[in-house]
């Protein structure tokens, strides 16, 4: 009898709504096991909100709810019960750093309820905080740790009948994506839970590639080799999402491409636009870069707009040229703030609303803050040609966060070295506990010294986020 795998998505109560985007890794891996004839199920944990929409701080696994999906159908919808682990041989957790604490709880629970089972951890936390994960001890320690792609390591341990290799055994592999022929699973019972809109239409999301060709100093993934999924698999995924929309009774629906290389050049955009249109999507959203819009103009965004592209995400980061130069947005080449303004104008003239993402940096003074305030004010006030699918005027939106120099980023290295005047880091021993928390775009405060007080940066963040429209 082949070993059975339970893919687990830990809860993420720091999100304002846990059912916005699928955490796609378990769905890709579940399809991979189906391709190789291994049985698997999917467990999704989440925190139910109170009647007023708030959620208390979770203290134990019993504070969470669980959904168990078997053979594409929902079979359990109830408060968490660890007995769910007992029927499985491998418990595979896909963990982002805000979920790490709950992953430890789940690992300990799996040890109690399924002592013969192995526990595997993958995801971004295993990658960027590998040392902490490998050094876990006792019942919270995983058997296998997968810091990169999970396809091959997962198959290797199942083919070997889940060998004992000691706790924290690292399995690192980069997958040839040409072998990924099945799209991620899209069970309708689960898809019905997700709530996200693009231009007034319900939307699901996907990616076309892994990695990023850019080297922003605040990003853990900066400069990774970009690997593209096969076109046939992307087509199959677009078809699967469209089928899920239709099964939910939706005549018009949307899709979002969640990778940084969504709209990278005119040729790529034309090909992706044709695929979206072929599968019947009425609206879609993707990401691009300001200098690419300025360089290519309508050649880049025209096919996108012509096939229902109504919103584009752009990491504008800042309105301060000084901060923009420090970010290294263009792999050593200068990007100009003026390009941010022009990119917004070009997109808006073509009937595309901009979702601009900005940050606040610990070296910024009042002039830097004001420059970004002006950029944000321009973005939210600039008119967009056209309406969304509910007849509402299209509007630009903005988000503002305070930059945290995460472990593994260039900014972490620079600030630890004291290379940025006026900024110093807190005790390095504390940095490993200060992870992104999500709600209100807040984080732990990792700085001992900043140019302006923390309260001033928080006020700037609050002001910018207050300018966001009520819909987008």
C-alpha cells in the first residue's frame, strides 16, 4: 500500500481575511503526487472571525477551524481535531514565516496523534530561516526540511518509503519546470471560500514563473534565476480556474497573475493576453515595473488592456530619489522617480488602474517622506479612463508598509554593517523573532536607531493608507 500524504496549510490569522488567495504550493504538489500515482489529501486551517469581524489571539490549535479535502471534495468542516493526522504517513506543511509558530504546534500535534508518521516542512520559512528550522528540537522538529522546490524531494522520500534520516534532514532541489505538466488542484468546495475581486469580478490567482530577475535590496528573493512553467500547464491551469468559476455559477470572472514577471516585455504580454482571452476571462490583473511601462508604453500594456486587463500592480516603493537609488530597483541601473509618475499616466490613459506599493525606510527624513506623500497623492487622484464591471469608475490604489530588513536581504547586511548613516539594528539575537505580521502591514520593530522617530513613520504609513479607495 502506497504511503498517504496530508498537505497542510497552517493558519495565518495575521491576515485580515485568510480566504483571499490560495497558498498554491500544496496544490501544485498534490497534482504532482497525482501524476505519480500517490494518494494525498489537503488540510486547510483558519481562524473563524467573531460576529464583529475581529479575531482573538490564538492560544492553541483548538482555536482554529479545519477543512479536509479528499478526492477534490470537502469531507470535514469543523473545529480542529488532531485525530485527523492519524490516517496519514507523511504530514507535509507549506509554511510562510507568519505561520511558523502554528507549524510548530501542528508538528507537535502530529507527533502525538501519528507517532509513526514523518513531518516535512517546506515553503518560504524553511528557505529564508533554514538555520532556525533545522535547529528545532523535541516534538516541534521536522523530519525533512525542504528549502527550495518540493516536487522532487517529496517524490524521493515517498519512493524510499519515508526513510528515517534524523530530525531536520535537509532536502534541497531546484526543479526542471518542464516536468510540471499538471496544474495545481482547484477543488471547487475550497475555491468557493476565496473572495477576491478584480474590477468588480470574482478572481482566482496563479503564477507563470518562479524566481525574479530583479535585485531589490529589501527582497529576500532578489536576483533569483527565473524559471517559467510550460505554456501547456499554464493553459491547463487557466482552464481549471475557469471551470471552477463556472461551477460556482459565474458567467463573468477574472484571474490574477501573482509573479513579478507577469508583464515583462511586449512579446510575453501578447502571448499571455492571448491565453487569458482564449479561456474566457473578462478581466485580469498582473504585475510589471514602471520603467518597462515607460520604455514600451502601449506595446506592453495595449494587449493587456484589449483582453480585459484592468489593474496592474507596480512596486513603486518611494517618491524619494535618494531612497530609490538605495533600493537598487533595476539591477545597478538608475530608476527615476519621474518614471513612476509617467507609468501611472500611461496606464490610466489606457483604461488600466494602478495598484502602487510603497515603503517607508528608516533613513528617511521629512523631505523623503513628503516626496512619497506627493507620489501617493498623485496616484490616488489621477483619473483612470473607463469603468469596472459593476459600472464604477476605475480607481488607482496604494499600499504603504514600513521596510523590514529581513534575514537574507541586502539591506539586512548593509544595516548590520552600519553602512547607512543614522540607522542601526537591534540586537541580532532578536532579529530572528521579528517577522512580517500582515494586519495593518505592520512588523516587529528591528531598529535601535532611525533618522526619525518610529511614531513619525507610523503616522506617514497611516496617512498614505487612509487615501486608498473603498474598492478596487
